[in-house]
C-alpha cells in the first residue's frame, strides 16, 4: 500500500499601502477578523502578486492603483488568526475618492497620528515599519537583515 504525503503550505496573500493625498487608505473589515486593515486579500490560482494587488485594491477601494514597489513580505505563522498566510505588501499610489466595496464595510484615509486602534492581523506592525521606512530608516535596520 502506497502512502501519499500530505503537505500544508502557507497561503499567499497581498496587502496594499495606498498613498493618496499624504494619507493611507484603510478599510474596516465586514468579515472576521474584524477591525481596520490594509486593502488586500488572497492571491488567486494563476494570478501574479502584482495582479492580485491591483485587483484587491480595486475590489475594496474602487481605485485603480499604480504599484510603486514591493515593500516587504510578512510570514509570521500567527499573523492571520484563520491560517498561516504569507503576505507581500506593496506600496501604491492612487488618485480619486475611495469608496468601500466588496469585503470593506467602511473606508477612510489616515496619517500615522490618526490610525485607528483596532487594526486587524499584523497591520499595526506593517504600518509602523512603513512609517519608519518613509522617514528614512534603512530597510536592513527595519527588518533586521544584518548579521
């Protein structure tokens, strides 16, 4: 009798830090886990990370975004309480007025000083890393890349 191995792999996701008028867009989640979050979601089979980021941004914010850079991958197994999800965070730019759609209950724009206290997933860590990066802290220092 041949036994097949069962593999459990992390699920790929994307999150997008959308910069608009010197603020960033967050969505209040309609589904658990509740709280405010970066726009984002699961990568579909056959879809690139970049395509998924553009799609998720459009689905949740009604905006077409321009991806500026891949910011960082976050892979802590506990970052999503539902399952082990690895996210690629993109920084993007957009124009227009965001409107909540899809999984977004509400949408708003924030600065570091006005962030809501109820952030979902590990998005507080991601945003603090982003603000340090925007203030000129080298990536190696933010992400402990040095030996």
